[in-house]
């Protein structure tokens, strides 16, 4: 006759551990500390062996009998259940966590990507707190969907960006043999409505002169103005080192460009004034727009700094409709079209690559055309701002 649950509960600890059998090698072991554990005693190839099945009451009598039955069946098939369980435990211990996967993904692939820091930040902000210590093999599609729902409730676009990183990250894990198949497949990505925000003349005036009235964040204010003058991306502007500036040209190397190709930006008089104003904040880091925050180890402000600072001070600027630093770049592109700059030159100003056959056969650098375009934009900008136009020297006529 086997054990019953009430009997197990009434087993009282003694000075030495003892065992009570349930039959066919299944025992409940009682330790002096009061801990009770299930053990299976068996012989394998003539050698007595013992394996622990788990603690009571976490493992109930019924569950212990089920585990015991499976182990007993292994013995009958010539498999050592204790060795098998040990192998599973070792493999489980060796299996990487999600945090481990992120480091391997970073070292092997992600760090070589142009937007690597931003992609890593997305994972560290939401996925690491949720899954950091979990084994990668335990993360299922449902876990990903629930996490993305939480992110999407506060930031729909961010959720899509995070999904993009996770899709590649779990595919990487499958390629490396960490998991058999990616759980990030077949997850629908909601469509995004393209942003259309372009600042009006009045908003440009409020923005520019409003920045001058703010008492703090001097390099952030200069960087925002620099984007409106040059039309370049936030990341390119915030990470601008002084050694990329050569007289009235800004030369961006391929590794700093989104499309991986070098880009030359003509610096107009107003752009040069902004750079000169930034020199008074030079802290020796080598960057134009330095960071005053001791927590920032990069040495320069970041795109997130621009975005958060802008949103925080919109009421002070007097602008009712929110906008982002990237909307300043869209404003420049729109205004270039308004003042008659052809599409090819305008796209070159922004650092975009030509498409289709043009990309293959048109190898012209457009440097002079870009300068003429930005000088024309500066003249218009000065009129909008109600400030005296800077001496622009000789202006190259547009073809």
C-alpha cells in the first residue's frame, strides 16, 4: 500500500534524515530541517543510483508518481534517468538569457549598424526590464505581443521600431543555434501614417527667437538652429566633431551617414555663426555640440536630448502644434522646393541618394549646386526671421 497525502504531512523531522517508501523505488525523504523531498532509487547497469524529483509540497504526491513513472520507464528502456536529468540541467544553465543574447547580438552584428545606439536603447528601455534574466528559449510569441502592446499604448511608432529590432535579434538567435525558430515571426506591424509637419513662417520665427529667450541648454539650442539652417539629420548634427569642419565645408564620412556614403554640406554664413557660437562651450571633447550632463559619456548631446528638450519647452516658444527636430529637416526640404530648387539638388542637400538609373549613371557631386541652394534658403530664412541677411559673397547661379 502506498503513501497518502495526510501521512506525508504528518511526517515529523528527526535528528537524522529518514525516508518513507511509496513503492517501486519512490521515497519521500525528510530532513532534520523539516524539508521533504522526493527521491527515486534504482539500479542501472548493476549500480545503485538515486535521483531527486523535487521538494514536497511543491511537487505533490500525484506529480511525484508521474515523474517516477517516467523515470522508471527510462530505466526499462536502458536510459539512465538521473544522467538524463543532469544533462538537461546543465544545458538549461548554459542556455543564454535575453541579456546575454543582446550582448552577443551587439558584438557580432548590431554595433556595425549606423543606428546601433538607438536600436540598442529601444531594447534596453523595454525588453531588458521584462526579459533580461529570462532564458531566450522561454520567450514565446505571446510574450513579444504583450510587450509590444504595452509599448504601443504610449508610443505606437516606438513599438514598430522595437519590433523591427526584435525580429532581427531573434532571427540572429536562431542562426546561432540558441533557439530552433524565432518567436518574432508572423507578428503584424501596424501601418504608420507618414508625418507631414512643416513649420509656417510664424512658427519659424517663434521657434528661432523663442530659443534665444531660454536661459539654459545653450548647445541644444544651437544644434536645433543648425538643423534648420543646414537641413541635416539630428544624429549627424548632435554627433558633429570639430575635425569634420574644414573652412566653409562640413564633410561627413560614410560611417556617420545613414546610407553609408560620404556627404559634403556647404556651410553658409549663418551656419558658420552657429559653429562660432558653439566654440565658447568647447570642453575639449572634440565635439561641436557638447553635453553639460555629467551622465552623458558620449561627450556630445544626443537626438533624444533635442527631442525631449524641444517638447518640454514648446509652451515657452508659443507654438501650439507639437513638432520634432526631424520636422525641421522636412521644413527645409519643403522650403527648398518653394524657392525653386530642383528636386535632385534638394535631395542632395539633405544627403539622400538618387534613385534608380540616376543613382547608377549620375556621378556628379552637386557641391556648388548645394551651396547655391542653401544660400538661397538662408536668404529666405533671414527674411522670415526679420534679421539682416549675412554677407554671402559670390553666389553660384543654379543651373
